[in-house]
DNA sequence: CTCAGTGTAAAACGATCACTTTACATGTAC
DNA sequence: GTACATGTAAAGTGATCGTTTTACACTGAG
C-alpha cells in the first residue's frame, strides 16, 4: 500500500478512537510504520494531517451513502456504523477540538456538510418529485441526530430516524408539507 | 463567588471554547484565579474536573429546558444557543476526546442522555395524551440533530427541527403514529 | 495561644508534545 | 557513475503536559 494512504487511514483510526489532540505524533508514526521525517514531508504538520484525514473521510463517506431514497440513505448509514463504529461526526469533533481556529479544518467540514445537504436534496426530489427545503432540512436533522445518538444508543437510532423520515415523506406526498 | 463554583464555570467555558485536551491546567488555574494546589484539592484530577463540569452542565441544562410542549422545548434550546453558543454536545465531545475510557465521564453522559429522553417522553404524553415510543425517539433525534447542526448552521437548525417535530405530533394526533 | 483548615506562590517532577536535524541507506534516471 | 528523490533511525529542539511538593500567610474555633 502507498505510504500516504497507509498514513492517512492509520491516522483516521487513531483520531477516531482516541481523539485528535490525545493522539501524539509518535504513536502515529509507530502505528503507520514510518519515520516522523517522512510524515512531515507528506502532510507538513499535525493540522495538515487532520485536514488530509478529513478530506479522505469525506470522499469515502459520500461514496458510501450514494443513495437515491430515504430508505437507502439510512440503510447506508447503518452499514457505515456497523463497519466503522459510531463515535460521533469526526468533522464536528475535529472542529471542536481545535476550537474552530484551524482554517483548513473549517473548510473541509463546511464542504462535507454542504455535500450532505445536496445529497439529501436530491433524494427529496427523487421521493416526492420536486424540491422541498423544509423537508430536506428535516431529513438532514434526522440524519445528524442519528449520527449523534448512535454514539450512545447504537444502530437503533438510525432505524428511528429512518421511520420518522419516511413518515415526513409520506406526509409531503399526500398533502404537501406546507399544508 | 464560591471557589469551586468559579473554578467549574471557568473550566466549562474554556473546555467548551477550546476543547478538553487542548485546555491545560495552567491556563485553567490562571483563568480561575486559583493555585493548582487548590484546584487539585477540589477536584482531584483533570478527569475529575471534567466530570464535575459535565455534572454541573447537566443540572443547568435540564433546568433550562424544563418545558411541557414541543414548541417550548425547541424554544428553550434556541435560547440556550443564543446565550451560550452552539459548539456541539459537550458530553459527546468529552466522550470523544477521552475515547470513552473514563468511567466518570461515561456515567455522567449516560445519565444526561437518559434524562433528556425522559423529558421528551413527558412532553409527548402532554401533547398527544399517551406515550408513544416511536414519536419520542423521533423528537429526540430531531433535538440531537439540531444540537449537532446548530454548530455549523446556527439557530435556523432549531427552527427546522421544531417544525418537523410539530408535524410529527400533528400526524400522531389525527391518525395515530402507527397507521 | 495554638492548632487545623484553607488558601497562595513557585519550583520541580518525569513524561510527552509537535517538530527539526543529522547521518545514512536505498533505487532509479540521465 | 553520479545525482536526485525518497525512505529510515535516532537524537535533540524548547515548550508544555498533568501532578506533586515545599514553604508560607490568613482565619476562625477551642
């Protein structure tokens, strides 16, 4: 495996399991099996590594939740949690640990969340035939809530979110959401 | 003001704004205006301080969202964010930064989340006249989603959650949620 | 008067932090 | 065959980590 790939996926695991600040560079280089000199050649700094990890996670996450229905969306989220564990949104966590003061991290988080909104917007159109911002917002909030709650309640949270989302979709289909 | 109270509220602010691990004890003692010896007499360790902060926040939070309707619940959340800022659930953040390996923190978070569920359960009964676990779960997820999303989208997230919750309540009132 | 309790200031603890440097081994390309 | 890019190991940078210790001041109660 490519050195950079190995570094970033190792870092993602350690950051996710133990936190960003709590994970030192020594532990990182040791786990990835590379020298610290090589690490700094590749990512420049710890903040650079964090940003690189989040960028890669963004790509992987959106590839995995590439769904065209609410059921498929929450199904994909459930699979993600089953395979990767649920420890809260890694973007929010990075943002919180750095106090929102690292521009690279703020940027990648904004991009990630914007993509999520667009994906759900597309799903809403596929489900009810036209855009509906209020419905998109509701499903997005359920999605975020499930991500949040799965940390302490496990996969059941996703099932609850899916059911609520389906109900809102049905309501919008039969009478319009603004009735 | 009592020394312990001052210490804990100072620590809550610093932890919330800059992260738990990133906030050192020197910065803490300096901001609270006490010596490190006194700090350790009062809370024993940094983990002890974190747990004490979360306990106090739990008390304060539940006193503030003591509502008996969905509107009042989300109204209280919006006020909370306006006054204290929205930087994500401090319990989840503490849990994430410690990798879930500090028992005192795991406990206080579990208690906090359980209380939140009970509060919403009561609200559901007040709104539709009987318990409805699925509806409670849905509103809880919207509440968590709003907490989560307000970090990067501001108070508008709370308004979206309130609207979706009201819609689900109305649905449950007219036809029952299990229709 | 004294003693216990509670506070301060400041130094010291070894460990670890993010990061850099020095010195050396590769393989590949011109 | 020499120059360059890319890697390693390992020591060193000064700063900061959480925590403990030493030495001293103040206060209220017996």
